[in-house]
C-alpha cells in the first residue's frame, strides 16, 4: 500500500503574546508542530526583537527544523551540542512538552497554546509521578515470566528484529508478539495471561499511554541489554 503524507498547516499565521515572550530566558530551543510551522519565522523575529535568542534543531523523523513529533523522546545532546536555557513550545496540550522533558528534566518548558491563549511552564517535577510509575513497571517486567511485545508496522516504528532479540537476552521469559499498524489498547485486555508488556513502537506509549493498559508497559530501549 502506498502512503502519501500531506502537511496540514493552520490557514493563518499567529503571533506570540508579549506576556509569553517576557517569561522566556535569554536563549531557548523553540519547537512547534507542523500546524504552526508557517508561523515559525514570525516567532523567531518576535523573540529576537525582545533581546532573546531562539535556536531551531532538527529532530528525528521530522522534515523541518523546529518541528516536533510526539515520538521525539531523546536527550538533546543526540541532536546538538549547542547550549540553551530552556525549551519553548507553541501548540496545544501537554503531549509534546512531556516528550521534551522525559529525558531532559534539567530544563523547563515554556509553552503557549494559540487556541485558548493559555501560557504555562513545565519542569522535571511535573514528570516525577509518571517516572515513579514507569520505574515500577520496569520492576514488574523483570519479575514477570510471560511478556507481551507490541510491534507496530508503521514506518520508522517497525523493530521486529530487535524485538525477537529479547528472546535471547531473556531466555527465562516467554515472549508473545502482537503486531498491528495502530495499537488497540482495549484489545490487549483479551490476553490476561500476559503479565507485562514491552513497547517497541513510539516511546511515548511506554509512559503517556500506560494509563490505557491495566498491565505494566515498558519501552524496549530501557530493557535491551545489547
């Protein structure tokens, strides 16, 4: 099946409010979703006029500098060694700011939602409860014998070979593999024998979607021995 990806951008340009810009530190790494990329030049100009600096980084699986996806869960040194004081994010919800913080909890995220004009700040402390739950899920994985492995067929998320390597790395466990294009979390309840799940797709599933699953779920990268 051929797949065509079409960029869907907001049919108007937006500006950052002065109240938001005034909260920013001297240098920020600026991000937004594809919907607002056509407003990025204006964001940069506004921040520059305020005497501050905004830098743009190219993340994994994205097309534009400054664009962010929910699966961009990396330490920022993976993309650049340039120093900055905090993240700035333009978009709705907490989905993407949490992705920025997951492995960069020494940074703040200053966020602005252009749909409701809400401004907010997130720090590593906002992720503490999520991380405690995730660490408990890791402990459950190591203590469990029957493990379900979720494999996505989506481009950029298909890691079947690495998923099969788990059988050699953990010979004392039984692995059951579940493959789909889009994971149906409700359907996972049909397999009560599974004691813990391993996610091999978007890393956000391991902590953001864990509330949708009754059994613990961990990301493959956190349990891989090789």
